[in-house]
C-alpha cells in the first residue's frame, strides 16, 4: 500500500535511507530537515509531495517529489529509497510509477532525477534506465572532483504552448 507520508514515518524513513549505505551523513541529516520542512510548509505552500510504501504495515520505502519553480510542468524527484532488505522486489518501481501518476495528475510534463556518477550509484542509474528514464546531462565534478551530477529525465506528457 502506498499512502501520503505522515510525520510519524520520519524516523523509519531516515533509518531506511541510512541503511541503504549510499547516502553521506550530511545527506541523511538533510533528509530530516527536508521532511521537517515538508510537514511545516513545503507541502501546503509549494506543492511538494511525499509517499510512503507499507509492507506488512511497516514503511519499506518512500519517494519525495516537487515541482520546479519558474518552469511549466517540470518536476523533480528529490529522494527515493527502499529498505535494502527488500531491494529487487519491485518496490522502487511502484514508488516511481506512483510518483509519475501523481505528477501527471498535477499537470506535470517532465520529471527529472539527479544522481551521482560515483560507482556506488551504478545500481541506481541502472534502476532509472530500467524505468524508462534517459540520461540527459552530466555536470562534471558538480558534487566534488570526480563526483559528477548525472541528470535523468522522462517526459510524461506533451507541453501546451
Ligand atoms: C534505487 C532503488 C530505489 C531501487 O529500488 P528497488 O525496489 O530495489 O527496485 P525494483 O525492484 O523496483 O527494480 C525496478 C527495476 O529496476 C531494475 N534494477 C533495480 N536495481 C537494479 C540494479 N542494481 N541493477 C540493475 N537493474 C536494477 C530492476 O531490474 C527492475 O527492472 P524490471 O522491473 O524491468 O525487472 C533502491 O535500490 C535504493 O533504495 N537504492 C539506494 C537509494 C538510492 O540510490 N536512491 C536514489 C538516490 S539518487
């Protein structure tokens, strides 16, 4: 079952993100701040969205996505993480498909996802390719020397002029 993320999910979602082992400590800290801001104002004032997937009534992953300001229907997926004990069982795909349907319903046109070029993100990059995302750009040494930003995108609907 996938439902909107609630404040009570926060600790479990931070734990899941940490347990994946790919995020740096400061990123895990940032996730706590992102979720705090989400419940405080981002959801209501800026249309950010977050969804949690439950397996046996326990959070097993989440996705966080938001419209990009000063664009027409361009959205960004900020976070996705699945409990590593459940990787490879289709949960990530369900979360992305849920997010895409939500973005479409909100009038979204395109969904962008940023990730890292580091080797530990190779499975993540394969995951996005498997879900029909195309690699759109590489911003060399963006995060740090040797750690480029890799931008994926998927068009969800035609734009209106
Ligand atoms: C990336 C992540 C969300 C994928 O979730 P998941 O539940 O394991 O993925 P799924 O089981 O739904 O896989 C969906 C598709 O991606 C493919 N895929 C997933 N992991 C893959 C891997 N390591 N290598 C190749 N393909 C992979 C699957 O083959 C599957 O394709 P199919 O449906 O055509 O068979 C999960 O691995 C994760 O939490 N990673 C750590 C956090 C992370 O990297 N977040 C993104 C930061 S930018």
